[in-house]
C-alpha cells in the first residue's frame, strides 16, 4: 500500500493501510535548532491502538509459519529500501532530532547493515537435542527436542536520539524470529520512524505484521503497555520511564535499555593523547545525547593537569553549530533539556567546580562545557546530563576511582585507559557495568557484541544474537522411548 503524505502531516500504518487518526488530532514536531515545523504525526485513539495490537496478533501466525529464509527476504528488501531512501531519512533525522547530517546518514547505513546481519544470524538460530541419560541412567530413554519459538507480539518503544537505528534494532530481531511488532517511536523522532516503516512497507511488509502507533507516551503509553495481547516490551529510553513501564507490565518479559553515567578512568600510565581524543569524541558527539556517552572522567591526580590540557584543546576544536553544517555539538532536543544541562553546570560552579570553557548558550544550543575539580557533592557527578558537559573528578588512587564509579545508580559501560592491560582487566572486573572498554571510548557496537546495562541502566541483553534470543522462548518436546 502506497504511503501518502498530506503536506507535512504523516499517517500511521495500520494493518496495511496508511491512515489518519479519527481523533482528528495531530502532534507537530519542531526542529530543535530553530523551532521551525518539521511535520506532524497522528495522535491515535485508544481504539486505534487496540486495532494495531490485535491486527499484529492476527498477522503473526502466518508469518511464524514461514521459514527463516523467507522471513530473511523481507529484511534484505527492507535494508535495500532504507538505503534507497537514505538521503530523505537522513535529512529528516537531521531536522527532527538535530543530528549532524553525516551522523544521520551513518545511522541509516548502520541500520541497513544491522538488518542484513540480523537476517543472516536468524538463519543460524537452531535448537538442540538433550539426552535424558546425561542426568541419571533411569532417564536414558528420554530425549528432549528444544526449539525456539516466537513470543507473539512485541511492543517496540524507542527513544528520540537514534530514531531509526534503535527502532530497527528492536523490529528486525523480532521479525526474523517470527514475531509481529507494534512500534511506538518517540514523538520527537516519530517522523524519522515513520519513514523507516515506509521503507519496510515498500519492501513488501505483510498486512498488520508491523503496525505503527504514534501519539504521546504520557497519553497512550499505559493503554499500550498493559494491552493483554502484548507478549514482550522492548524499551529504550530514560530510566524513570523504563522503571515505570516495567511496573505496569504484568507477567510479560521486558527488555530495558536505559540511562547511563559512563566513567572514563584514566591511570598514570595512560596514553593521554589517545585518552583525551576518545573522551572528547565519546563525551561530545551528538552533543552528549547518547546513552553510552562518556559522562564523567575519573583521573588520577598525577596526570590530571596534563589530561585536562589536552581535553581543553580538543574541546576548543569541536565544531559547534547547526546540524545542517555537520557540527558535532548541535542544539539539544528541546528547551527543557538545555535548561537541565544549564542547571547542572550552575550547581557545580556554585559549589566550586572550575569551568575551563566559556559557559555559553543560544536557545537550545549549549556550548561544550569542561568542568574541572568536580566533587561528589555536585549533582553533575551523578546525574545523566544528556548534553555537552564533561565533569572531571580528580582521584588519589585507583580504589577511589572504582568506588566513585560504582556509587552511581547506573551501570552501562566504563572505559579504563592504561598501558597495563592486566591492571585494566582487574579494574574492569570490579566495575558494576555491562561492558568495560579498555583504551577506547564507551560505545554501543559493533552490533553483534552483547550490549547490556546493570543497575538502573537496564534489564536483559541486546546484540544481534542476544536480541533474537530475547524475543523467543524455548519449547521442549520430550520423546519417551520404549
Ligand atoms: P524517554 O523520555 O524515556 O522516552 C522514551 C520512549 O518512551 C518514547 O517513545 C516515549 O514516548 C515513551 N514513553 C514515555 N512515557 C511512556 C509511558 N508512560 N508508556 C509508554 N511509553 C512511554 O527517553 P528519551 O528522552 O526519548 O531518550 C533519552 C534517554 O534514553 C536517556 O536517558 C538515554 O540514556 C536513554 N537511552 C538509552 C539507550 C541504551 O541503549 N541504554 C540508548 C539510547 C537512549 P514520547 O516521546 O511520546 O513521550
């Protein structure tokens, strides 16, 4: 079914048809850069949300009956369509969420690669045979055939910051495993998400297999997450929202990818030039609006001055400006986000932190801030800013660094910079995080690596194989031989 776009108003996909909501209401998205309208999405009614979920449920059985190879064909075609629409989608991501154009384009290409790899990996998912006699001799006549089955209808809820990549990272594994999907993009990001679904529709999506739900999470979220026909919720977003959703979801599994406060721990023998480059890249790309951004530096006092000098130089060289100019630091997603960063900076400076860059803001554009001499009584030492501010906490020894790293409510990733790899591994084993990066910035990917957070950073694991396994259950058939 051909998608229609009326002026800048986008429709939702329900059971193979692109439609406008009977609510008669739309939500306008404005550019974070200059508040110009980017377009509007439909504010769906509860009844329409219900049709989306029940339609997906109805479509799932036929889809699950197809072979992995047949399902993979849809994913390959989807990846091709995404690449064909690359410029249009990248431009929309740029305008809608304020991401530099080349990063937006990379997001689309990475997504196509992700989808293709998922199709390949799906073909390699297989079950196992377990011999009962391995447990006790009396069970030797039993043989368990363990196969993987789809869960049913997956609810995919994505955040604003990677509106295409983090959406496809939920939809593709669900589809290859034989599930149907109800996809609810972040409202600011919903136009990019809609174009991604349009690519899937063009690729030959069976009617109802992926239904698109648009509307504010605060309005339709509860109805969606408690719908009895949802079999798993795969959510990426803030920890508070994630915790709320996990409390609402009853007797169904949830996968949560939440916030972070990733530290970079810099030891005396670190290659400071490399560490500084990775910290600035990790801390400031897309203005720090990444879950795995480096959000604090824990540096040993002996090398702190030298590191700080290098950080300062590299931050000065960052391009600050508009996404259209491919700047690295661009306006934050909205005014509230910029206000929050400003408050964190004001609180820290008020309590004695030393700003080493000019504190400057124009609308939602917050210039990169490097804060030295941050102490643990400052809010910026603990809160996720989701903006371009990097606190430096000077520590006396490795033990202190580990204690501060672990005192965080979050546990997504951590970096350790040192030439002593054995020591890095030892430190890594003490850090309460999902992943440790030795001599590299914290980041997601390559996408087939396991990706997970502990504590308030998440629940469950992602990474292509893990993501596929997460949306399946094991089914055991026992053959009792005479
Ligand atoms: P958010 O405000 O928590 O929103 C995430 C999604 O949840 C949006 O689609 C939102 O819809 C929806 N939502 C809100 N309330 C809901 C409810 N009651 N029921 C159901 N859905 C609801 O997060 P964000 O600002 O978009 O993203 C930033 C956060 O995501 C940061 O904390 C970041 O660290 C985290 N993140 C984590 C990862 C990771 O992999 N760990 C990756 C990226 C981002 P609306 O937009 O309509 O409100």
